C-alpha cells in the first residue's frame, strides 16, 4: 500500500489488477492521489510507449493519469455530495489501460467527505402556533436542518437561544438523523405574550464546525388544543420502477380527538428542503391515498423518503408529519452499452491468430441478473471475443488467418445481451480494413507520352502532367513522381521540374523553337511501400513555333547596317522594268515566317509597283522629262502571325542618263552572272542530297508497310485549285487529335468542312498497333522540310563566305525560304509526291487525307 497525506492507496493484483484508492473531495485540480504505474509494477522507462491512460464510465473525466510517470491526478472539481449524495462510501470506478501489450486494470476510488456544507433549514423563518392551553411538557416537532455532508461532518446538534418558555430536545429519526423538538417549560398566557421569537441553531461535527439558523416565531392561540396523530410512525412500501401513473401505494391515516373543523384533517406532501414536494407521487388531500405520478427510475433513485403533513382545519391549525418510505424495485429496462476503449481498425493480412483488434467495456445500468451481460460475434467471421475475469470488458481478437485478396474489409457486429427476462440486447459495428502488402508497381496511363509545347512559355509554369496509378491500397498506392536524372552528361532534366505529388511538370526556362525543337526524358513513379516499387515512362516533347521573330531585311542594307539602299536606272526604261528586289528573312516557320511586302511610302504612286509576295519593285510606266530625278520608296515587310511583326526598308531610286546606266549595268551583270553560276552549283548539290534522303525514306516506309496487313483504307482528294506552292505549316490540334498542314490561303483558326477547297491536310491521331508507322510519318513530315531548309541555309552561308549572297531570294517553304522559283517548284513537286505516296501506303497506320 502507498500512504499519502490525502488518503491511502491499496493494490490487489488479479489477472486484471484492481487498485483501491481514497482521497478527499474538493482537492485542487492537478493534485496527485496515487501512482498507477507503481501500483501495477509498470516499467517507467516504457510508460510513454505503452500509452497509459484511465477511462471513466461516466461522462465526466474526474481523473487523469500523467503518461510519463503514471501519477493519478485530479482532472476536475470533485464534489462528493453531487456524485453520491448520502451514499456511503462514495465510490467511482476507473479503468487503467496500457498498450503493447494491451492490458486493462480496474481502479476503485473512494471519495472522502470534507466539511464543505453548512446545515441548512428549509426556510429562514418558521411559524409555530401553540395553544395557550398547552400543558407543560408539550412537545412540538420542528422542521429539522439538513447537512449534505456525511459522518462527523453531518448535522450533530441543535441549540436554542435562552428563554423561559421553551427548551430543546432532539431525537434520532431514520435517514433524517436528529429532529428538533420544542418542549414547553411553563404555561403560556396569550394575554401576557401573544408571540415568542426563538433562534434555533443547527451545528455539524466538522473541524471547524459549521452552523445554520432559523428564526422561529411561536404564536400562542387558544381553542384548538389537539394536534393530529399518525397511526404509524413510518409507512413502508415497495414498487416496481415501471409502475404506470396512478398506481396505488398506500393510505396515510392520522386522527385528531378534536371535534368539527379542529378534528378534520387535510394531507399534503412536504419536501425535505422547502415547500411542497416535487417527488413523483400524488397524495389525495382528503383521503390520504398515495399514488404514483410517474417517472420512477431505479437507476436514478432507489429509495424515496416522503414527509406527509397532516394538519387539522382549526382556526389555529395543528399538524404533524407522517413519514413514508417508498422503495423502488429494479426491472430490466436498460439496454447494455458497448464502449470501445481501444481499436486497431487496420490489420495486416499476415497478422497471426490471436492478434488483438479492439478492447471494449460493457455496462448495463440494471442490477442483478438484469445487469449481467454476455457478448458475441457472428461465428462465420475470423474473429472472437475474450472476456475479462469480471465480465465487464472484452477483447476482440483474430481466430483465423486473414486474406486481403478474398475479403479486404470486415464489418464486425458485436452483440451484447443481458440475462434479464425478457432479455435486452444492443449491437455495435466495428469496421476493420485488411492491409495489403506492396506487390504492385505504379502504372502510367500512357506510354510513351507525347506533348506539344509552344515556345516562349513562362519559366516556372507547368507545361503538362503525367499520371500513374497503383493497384495497392493505402501508402502502398501513394505515388511520388521524379525525373530520371541518372543519364550521364548534360540532359534536358536540368531545366525541368516535376511535382512529386501530382506529376505536373514545369519548365525552369523558356523554350526557343529556333534553338530546340524536340527533346526526350523519363519520369519515374515510385510508391510509398516498403520496399518501394517504381516504374518509368518516356516523355517526348515537341516545341511549337510562335511568332517571336520580326522580319530581317537582307537587301538593301547600307554600310552602316540600316535597311536603306540606292538604285540607279536609266530614264528610258519601259514599263515593267525590274528596279530591284527587297529581300527579307524571318526565323519563324509557317504563317509566322511567311512574309508579305507592301509600299508604305512612295513619292509617285504612278511610277512604281511592288509585288507583295516576291518583293520585286517594277516600273508602271515610262519616265518623262517632268518626272523627278530621285524617288524614295519605303517598303513594309510583315509576317502573317496572329500578332504580326514587321520591318521597313528604304530604296532611293535615281534616274540617270542612259550612258551612265549602261556602264553600271555592265558591271552588275558580270557580278550577277558569277553569283548565279555559284548559286546554281550549290543548289544542285543541296537538292540532290535532299532527293537521296527522300528516296531512302520512301523505301523504308514501303518496307515497313509491306510487312503488315492492309485492312484499312485511305483516301485523299486532290484540290483542283492547288497552285503547287509549299508555303505551309504543320499544326497539331490536341482537342481534335489530328495534324493539319495549313496552306497560305488558310488562317490558323479556319475550319475546313468536307468538299471545301483549301490547302489543309488533316491527319487524325490514331494510335493503334501500327502507331510506330504514324509516328514515323509524322517525324518525316517535320524533318524533311526542316532538313531541306537547313541544307539551303548551309548552302547560302557557304556562298556568303565566298562573297556571294548571304541569303536566298525570299519564297516561303515550310516556314523557311527557297533560293529561286526553280527550287520552289522542285521542292513543291517532291513534297507533294512524298505526301501522296506516304498517305497511300499508310493504310495500316490510320492516317487519312481529308484535303490536299
């Protein structure tokens, strides 16, 4: 036993230990009243891991335990009178629960009374009517005081102030304890003194003692000199708690020897504390019959002590108190209650039989066999219940091996049934999930992924996302994404970032189509299981061109770098004479790089005309003597992007006499002939290389198609107005999942319907078993014109190094330029043949030509 200044603690160990402890009420919150860990012999070093706690059977948690040292502490204000009223001893039951392994022990706490209540009378003033004919020695019962404390702290004595007419006596009377009586010491004389004022004091036995007072006024009257007398000192009756309203209990009978109104008695119920009673009973004021009003509950109160006031109807009414004791008998009217104190709702499928799933307490407010409860679970479930020695708690354990693939969750119905007649029962459902082991790797929704990203994207913003799922559950299915950065050397992953939670991929820098057109990387999806499983997927990214490059004037260019030049022509030239050709270049492709020329400013609109597609400036008529010798032409060059970009060039035309013009013309002709020969030679080499690459591509494609069945059909329509030009761009529409080859007479937002005449080649994105062929077609469709342009650029760069033209004359082809009308015509025919053959051969791949 552990002795403390607040009480004592004694421990008795059974299979489930029972700890008895006692302490005084009204202790300060946080006061230690014992040490549960020491009493149970628990290892203090493992106390935090075992999660020691106490569970109260009531709604108020009066106590708590310190999980670090096991000290039992006061958690709320404890008022013994509120908890137990007059019951001695005052007991409250707790359950101490520890885990790892799970154990539950009973803690019985006795609450000791302290003197915190003073004796109180029902009223502050009491009036007593006494006949003047009352004989010396007459006894007058007073309303006694009540003290909520028990034992020595309860009411112990009464005293009255000194007077010559009355003295005080007390008698023990059942549950009420001491009852005060006023004893007449000398005859009363109403004519001498009509009233007597007394002070009755009640004191308890506490240290220090507490007291309460009542002012007693004694009114002396004459005539009615006999009080009613009960025929029994105490009436006792037993009634079942489910007795209906109106049930007859007993009849209280009192007699008065007086005659007339002085002998006619009237009955009424009185409360212990003040005024009329609120007990669940009714009393007939004339007959004294006591009946049930309703609301009897054995669990709330087992015994009712009733005071029945019997008073006569004399002018000065005399009365007495008849005491009635009603005992309530228990019936089985309370259902058992199941309280889950600990639950492990997630059990791995490899848990061995006997694994504890839950701990629960079972209570029934009824008494006797009505309060004895038996719990059970369905027999077909792989679970069983193990009762504690006192039968007040159970542990739910597994009795068979679990199999998550057969049943992944259980709803276990626990039935608690008492032994009353008829028996009452209640149920509680416990949901238990069977945990899986990590045996599934994450799977991506697509493999590989292909995304199209416009250039000039905002750095740090998401550009696309990947998604993977895991067939496992719980943490085993939680997928985290990462980039595969194990590739040696510099990789594109250095400027990519992936959100590990949702697979959103963001670019850390802005892409430039002119620098990077496509790249590839791998994303790894890993689950959170132990050990972790993972899979990866290849992501192909194609950069889409945006109109972010303004046209660059190649000719004319002055020595200081400005787009300005001087052209001299003879005055005698005819209409249609080629003055010069403005050359420009745009790094973008498609519509973004397709340039148009226009005259922004000219001194005489009747003299010169500008071809909007070629940039050639020609005369409209012959010059006259009245025409000025110098003319300024400002040419605006702009692309066809959604937001058009432009540049300007200035050409100053000087009219000279024929002699001077012929001399300058001879020099220029010689230079142009030399340059033309060089250009022709390099163009032949370039176009020959492109033709060889084209033929190799056709042979490979035919070989791939011949190895597969040709169950699908494809068709194409020849546009009758097709002009043979290759000013087009390739656009991928993700919403329609198709590729579009857009011609110069189409805008990007245009809609093509069957039968329309426009240069749009629609390629549906059909990803089937032969998807590699479609991908091959698409790559050639992009690479072929791009490679052609690249070779042309290398050709003219080489010529520029030798003093030739740095750039070819401008004629748009796939977003780049061609050197002459011959090259444009050749490329157009070559590309049209390629499209015709590729589409006709790819019946297996699923590319269907809607319009050509």
